[in-house]
């Protein structure tokens, strides 16, 4: 199942991230694709806020991963951009298959580590602060249900 909608500001993209948490559970994996500056980390901030994570959420580009343990559910935020040509055997599977919600930016660089069932989010900057956000369930009943619930609530 796919669903596309638009946000008109960073605040709306953040709010969507907060809203999606209502339907997520520990163990869920979300991949986020989009060009640099598309809004992936903005969306992650909304998710973290709804999980009551008080730490500042920044892109983990130079760290590869940031873990936020002090919320209602742990949040693992992976940025695989720097793994394009590098060693992928750094233990990411432990977090991807872990006890929290796992957000992965630039998932194409670690495709072999990803579960088949995941929620895929594509963000496109369509100008100014407007974003086109497409959700795809990747043929998963669990994530298709989440998309349907989000669709009904947006």
C-alpha cells in the first residue's frame, strides 16, 4: 500500500513524525529516503518528540548512528550515507532488529541488512518548505495497516 501527501512547513513535517508514533511499536523499522535537506531529520525530530525524548535530535551523518534511550521506547537513528563504500559489518543489525524504533536514512547503502518488512518513507522537497511524503508498506500487512490508519487520520 502506498499513500502520498504534502506538508507545507518544517513544523507540519515534524507534526507528522509525532503523529506516526501513535501507530508504531518496538521493533518497527522505518527507512527514509530523500535528497540532502529533504526533511528526514525533521521527521525524526517529530518521532523523537512524541517518544518523549528530550535530547536534541541531529542527523547522525558523522556518527552513523545515534541512540536515544531515555524515552517511552528507545529510538535508533541510523544514517548510512557514509557506508556507501565502507565496511557494513559494524553491528547495525543489533539495532535494526532491536527493542526500539529504528529510523534509517540512506537505506540503499545497507540494503542487505534491512528486513523485508518495513515502512518506507520517501520525502521530496517540492520547493520552499513544501514536502511530498510517500509512505510505502513494502507488501507488509503490519505497515499497510499503519499507512491506512495514518491516511484516515491526516
